[in-house]
C-alpha cells in the first residue's frame, strides 16, 4: 500500500526586540550566566510583569505577513508546568485568544499551508545537565517568542523544507527576527502521522521536539515516516508520543514518560491586562510592512524581466534586494545591475550569513553611476568589470579610479598598434597559433590587454589579432 | 467531587510524593477547599462581563533596556549555585 505523510509544524521564532517580553532586561544572545536577569524574569514573589509593546507589534506584523486575521481583543494565559527552566513554574503564553489566527503560507507548487494561529509567549531558561545536577541560566528566560502553529497540511518533506524556509525568509524580511536556527532563534516542533494514500482520516501523530536545522528536520521526517509506515504495515498502532531526534544515529526516540502527561491547567494570567488592538493600528502596521519576498520575486520577473533563478537569488536577502533596487534607479536595463550583483559581488559573499549581512564597500549609488556610464556608451563592459573589482576592494567611486581619458577607450589606430606590438612580443605564441593552436591567441590577447592597461575592448582586440594573423 | 486519583494526579503534576496514609486526609481537605470556591459558581453573572473586571487594557512598556541585576544579587537566594548558575538536583 502507498502511504502519505501528514505533517504540521509549531515554529518558535525569537523576536528581535531589545528587551524581554515582560521586563527591561536585554535579549542579547549569550552573556555570563544569569547576568541578563531581574526580579521579574526570575519570577520573584511580588513582582509584576508588564508587556513589551514592541512584542505585540512584531506579532501583528508576523500575522499580517502570513495572511492572518488579527484579533481586536487578546489576552495572556498561564501555562502551568513544573520544570526548572521556568522559574515561576508556569509560562506566560496565550491560550484561547491569540493575537493572530487563520492565515496561510503559499508554497511554490501552489498549495497553501494554513496557519491556525500565532501567539506570543516567553522563552524558558537554558539548562545544562551534569553529574546528577542541573545548572540553570535564565538569561534566555523571558525573551519574547511567537509560536506559529500550522494545520497538518504538509504532505512531503520538500514541502516541509520550503515551508520553514519561507517562514524564515518572511520573518527576516519584515525584520521581526533574525531566525538563526543554529542559535536557536527559530526552532520547530514537527508533528507527523501517516495514512494510506487517498484516505481523508488523520492517523495518530507523534511530535519531534526542538528541531533547529532544516537538514535535520528533513532527515528526522524521513526516518519517522518510514518508522510509522513499518509500524502500521506490521499490524501495529502508532503511539502518540513526543520524540527526540538523535542526529548522530539519525533515529527518533521517546522523550517523555507517562508522568509528564500534558495537563497545563491554563488560566487567564491575572497579572496582565487585556490587549486591545484597534483596526487603525492594524492598518498602520499593514502599511509599514515592506514588500514581501514572493511579491518582489514576481515583480522582478514580470516587470523587470529578470530570469526567475536570478530573481530568486536577488529577493532571498532583503538587503541585496534593496541594493539591487537602488542600483537600477534611472537605468535602462535592470539585468546589468543583476549580473554585477550575482556575479562579481556575490563571489565576495562566501556564505549565507555574509549574504544576509551584505557588507560590501561599493554603494548602490556607485554601482548605478557606473551602469549609467556603460549605458551611455562612455564605458566599455571590460573596463567596468575590472574597475568594479577595484571599487569593491577600496570603496572608491568609478570616477576616482578611472579618468575621462581612460573612459574614452582606445582609437582604432591605437588598438591596431597595440596588437602589432603584442604579435612581435610573442613570437612563440604566434607560431603556435599559426600551427593551429587556437588557445595561443589568448596569451597574445593578454599582452594587448596588459599594455593597454585594461582600456582595450577584449572582443575588438581579438578580432583585430585574428585579422593580423590570418 | 475530589477523588484520591485527583490528588495523585495533582501530586504528580506538582512533583510531590504523597504517602498512601496521607491520601484520605488530603482528599477530604481538597474537597473542602473546592467546595468553598464553588460558591463562586452560584453568583449570577449573566448580565456582567467578567472578561476585564478591572477595566484596564493595553498597559505596555516601551522596548528600552533597563539595567539587569548583578549576578550575585540574582543568585543570592539560591539554595545552591556554581559559577553564576543556579544548581538544582537533576529531575528524571
């Protein structure tokens, strides 16, 4: 029988606020243990939490960017559980009145992954287990999170990967989180069940907790899918349980015994008041949202004529998209800027985080000036390319590196003169070329370029050389 | 009606060990507490909204960093600490 994967995600995203959700302690990652703490976030008696307004705004932004309805009235609730990562023995979260609900994220295959809700809550502290003891650091305790809960709409591992990547891209674009999975600022709980293909019923699900790498999410899902199928095929029943994925062995194992049966006894947080969200605020936030990456992508393809694969790379990182848009202002062909960015500039950005940071010396204005010179015919592509390297090295403008006379390029006579000179300087290469070695022409051409100090147009020089040697 | 099983479940959730000979007494005491609180259920609330009794909403703070406490202050009341960490017995 053929089986189908059914999966839903609970995604925790740490918000990029400066301070924690209920107190003024910094949210900075790291720091010595228990140095980003105060009586509120370590839950001392008599303290009162006070909600960080930015958290509400960021959550609304996240909701709008994922097509959610924003609640006009929301409240906070206590989720009770006893574990040392929570100093108060409860987590302040949202239960039945979350800030956002009923949204979706659309995948490239056209399927919509529905979002049931997005709520705000506080993160827990970090525990280190060692020799029968648990060491607790509450620096992360109270850092604001949003939890994005999807419906079980994901059907393949590829869809799961795209869903997570898309969420990551959206949240980074709108600036509510850096979504660094390796630092734990984005983590996923993955719910998985299997059912015979064509069936509408949901099977019993298991939940793989705390995944913080897309690669491992994919591996864990593949493993868990196979495991559940083999349980069902051998006549067994999948047990509803929480699993841990072990990266080294690529297997899942049960995480909790029966003593941890869920009973969170949610009730309204009495220390915090109702959150009222006016429609005018929702509209104000909607207006302030940047153009979302997939809207941008479509626009680049349809209106700017950028090939899809290039458009994807340009829109994947917000700073690069902004740079690209600034550099094409007033130019005729956006593809010129796209090619410089995806070619010479991308070569200097070695990894994802370098692309994310996009820390390069040449400004978009400087690139645009150069493109305008190319488009007006004053500067040849060759000269532009070689000069761009120097611009990227030094941060200098095109005009500082290339004089007007350099820009003028070479007259035909001067080029022929240079070619003749190169031919006489390279007798061996000339002989090789005449004997049929096409490649030998390159070294002669190299001499022309060198002697012209980059001013010669390589294509024209090559043509002239061929003429001379024919 | 509170049963012995309820008491065992609550004890489990609160990570408390309850001895067998304490169960009957605890069940009785808890029943009395719950019965006391049941008085609330008798109030007529049809006409009142209890969603927001203090009539307060949107009490926010702005996202500005305030100094945290020094580590010595934070761990001052800890039963056990080491190198700035709170230390507790590892729980199964």
